[in-house]
C-alpha cells in the first residue's frame, strides 16, 4: 500500500488533502491581501499628508 500524501489525515482521501490545501491557501491569500492593502493605505496617507502640508504652507505664504 502506498504511503498517504503529505498533510492528509485519511490515507487515500485526495479530497481531504485538496480541501486542506485550499483552506490554507485562502487563509494565506487573505492575510497577504490585508497586508498589501494596509501598506497601500499608509503610502497613500503619507502622500496626501505631505501634499496637504505643502498646500497649507503655500496658502500661509499667500496670506502673509
């Protein structure tokens, strides 16, 4: 009898192995996506913050 595939709880159950790999892949994709979105928001916020600060300083120069 051949040895069961790596990570399978039931020898010979290909469906169980695929479901486990799909669940791990979905969890990893969700974590990776959340991380990328968080980094993107920080970059966009930093750019908006810097340009907003420059705009305010220019308005201050015009007023004085």
